[in-house]
C-alpha cells in the first residue's frame, strides 16, 4: 500500500477525532492493511450496524458469516511463527527488502 493512502487514512482519522466524528475504516491491499478507528462505543456500534446493512446489500452471503471466517483466519495467522525468509539475488532485491522493512511491512 502506498504512503499516500496511509497518510490520507491517518489524516482522516486525526480530522475525525478532532471533529468528534466516529470512524471505522480498513484499507487492504493483498493482505497489507491499514485500519482507523475513533469514536465512542455507542457511535462505533452504530457505524458497525450501518456497515453490516451495506455489506448485506452488496455481498452474496451474510456479513456475519464472512466476519467470523475472517476473524478465525486472522487468529490462525497470528498463531503462526512470524519468521521471514528473504531471497536476495541482486542489489535491487536487497534495496526492496530494506525499503519494506523500513516501511514497517514486517512489524508484528
């Protein structure tokens, strides 16, 4: 996910927080995610309800089933050992890996 998207989500979160606007947002690009959450319990519950309704309209299966499957999959990923193997064939590979590490892609 590029830096501009990350920056925009961070800026949106800060602005929503400043203006006391509740927000639930997750962006995903091939497993790399950025999430933003701000607001109180009641307002976040309302946001989740609206999301559930919109997802019901858009998806061929019930969102509750989809969420449950996703949470279970995330738990499996978390329980896996977080070791990374890097294959470096040239200087460009090394630079790419260093950039990915610096961007936090491998942070737990």
